[in-house]
């Protein structure tokens, strides 16, 4: 039986591999040690919410990571759904959808009224998933990035 659950320290090795794969999807160089250190820091600081999908044999096939932020305008918390990844061999089985639904459920359980996310403009598969789950594209704001040295 497969399940979605919160990540634990015992997931660090397989989750690190998934994170490294995810970063390579976004054209970043492979660095499993850095992925592991990053995840160990997240789990240790508990500054994000990490949900994983564990298959029948317990192997991890995907994850979603959320970061809490505050909205001054709405005077309420928000969570940034920063990462969603499903291993290519596990795609097409509804795992991404299940992870997204679990993220929304977790947010509701914590009284978080809004989730936000960004995705690459050419990632049509992700956009179709988000829109099928009721997410709405934000046309009211432009996103900007400033890279600091």
C-alpha cells in the first residue's frame, strides 16, 4: 500500500536523491551531498513542511515541500508550495495529484487559508495538474527576481 506522510530523518538518503533529481530537472548540477545537507537542515530546523510519497515497498517516489510565509495584506499566514517532484518512473499514477491534495489538507489543518506557487512557463504538465485541482493563475501581479552576489 502506498502512502503520503511527513518526511522524517530516516528518509534523508532517498529524499536527497529525489531532491538532486529535482534540481537537475531545473538544470542545476548534480550535488547529492549538498542536497542531503540542505534537507538535513530543513528537517533539523523544521522550517518547511515536507511530505513524501512512499510506495508499496516503502521506497520514496515523490515529495512536496512547503515554506511558511506571512501576508501583510491579508494579515494571515500563507504557505509557499516551493517544490513538487515525482520520479519519472512513477509519473502518470496520480502521485503528484495526491501530493498536492495532501499539501492542501495539511495547510487547512494548520489554519493556513492560502497556498501559492510558481512554475516555469513551459511546464505545461504541471500547469495542467495545478489547474485541474482548482489553482488559479495569478494575472494580477508580475514576479521579479533579484540575484545578489
